[in-house]
C-alpha cells in the first residue's frame, strides 16, 4: 500500500496521478492520499484501473499521521522515502521480509513526525529527484523485478484493454 | 543522455522537472528536451545542478527527430521507453553493452517515427504509468544499481550542499 502525503491543487495534479499509476503498475494494492481532496484525481485513477484491469483502490485520508499510527498498530511496516534517509540497498533485504509494507511519499515538505514514525527512512540516492522515481525503484527492488515480466500481466484481469509487447509500433488487445 | 519529447507549458512543468532531476540523480550526463522552450525549467535544473554538484547539461532542441537521426549516425544507441515496447528484462543486457545510450521519453503522444528510429522500444511493464518511473527503473537496471550506493556521491563534486544518510531526520552538509 502507498501513502501519498500533502497533495496540493493544482500543483500536484499530474505528479500525484503518476504516483498512483506507478503504484498500480508496480503491483501495489492501492493508494491513500492526504492534503487536498481531489475528486478528479480519484475519478481518473478509477477509470484507468477499470479499463486496464485488476484491483486497485484510491482513498482520501484527512489525518495521515493518525492513519500511519493506526496502520503501525495493525502490523504494517512503514517505509518513508526521503533523500535524507538510508541507502535503499542497505535496507532492501530487511524491508522485503515484511508481510505488510506501507510506502510513504511526500510532496514538498514532510512533517517531522513521519520521520519518527517510519520504521525505515530510505533514500533512493541522496540527491534531489522525484518521489515517482523513488517509489518505482523501491517497489521494483522489493519485488525483485517481477512486475516487469510478461507473467505479471495476469495481475490485471478483467481488462477491456491490454498490450502485447512489440519491437516496433503498438499491439493493442481490446475486450 | 536523456531526450524528453514534447514538453508542454504549463502542463508538463513539474513532470519534465522530475525527468531532469531523475536523469541527473541516476547519473545521466544531461537532458535534451523538445516541445515548448522553457527558460524557467532550464534555470531551475541548472540551479539545482550547481548547488548539488557534478556536471549536468540541459539543452533545448526544436527538431528532435533530426537530432535522433544525427545521434544515431554518431553512434548512439536509441532506447525509446514506451508501454507498447518489449519487456525491459528481455533487453537490458543487450542495451547495457552499448557505449553511448540515448534514452527517449515522451509526453502525451509520441510520433511514429520515434518507434521506427529507436534501436529498442522498451516497456517498463505494459501498463500505463509514468515516464519518470520508467526512466528511473531503466537507468537503475542499466547501471546495476550503482547509482544507489554511497560511493555514487563522488559523482557530485563541487556541491555547496550534500546529505549524509540518516536513520531518522536530516544530516545536511554545507560548503
């Protein structure tokens, strides 16, 4: 599960959409987001999930800190992605051993409670870049790349559209 | 080197910034972008590169197709990232063997010439997600993860600010 903190309109519209679609494509079961409620974001993520198959949830949370605390009590390991954290390769084995993982990504400024509450503060490199990139690489490593193979498409059952890998051009299957 | 196609203002402002910063953090030498010229994008990428060290270029190209053709003649292998392409794990060994790699990422709609000109059309999963995520995972795999380790920081010499990995909170070095 992925928690996106501090969504701001209109500034984060597209970046949060990318966070959601990356979460889905890389096998997360859903996204919880906080900050400003955004019905248009929710509708567009649901529409894509319906068309492209599989199960994926999106849910707004007004109180993300309380939600993190609750999920910790419920047994989730909390992984906060931040360029200030520990290098991913040094932590990936330990995190991959957890049964339930909540990956937290911020927008501009993350409250210090998140650093304290996190079981792991993890850096995908200690340079400024993108929470989308950090999320993608983390999910890739936690799953040892299985989301990139052809067989992962079986996660997206019930799709009205899907793709056949192609050397050139586009091979689209409908229905 | 990374080529970002079809930058649109204001729609792609932040996404293209993420493309640039991810390219830099993952060790690319620079970004070429096409679409709308954006001095503010260039200034912000240059400012970050100056503060955080290392060498990184950003350049506008009005004619990206001609540029791809020229770079091919100059010996660059062209890797176009698209959800329609071939699974990354099936191509990564062949691409990693190339000396000069141009990674091409599109915005909304990529001209069909790009699919034809590309030496490799590669999918980071065949589901819709994010060119930022696809770029990050591709650069990560091509470099076998070396951009995530502590020693990669030596690529960012001359920085006025850098970070020390931390389990909690922030360890910032200045000067």
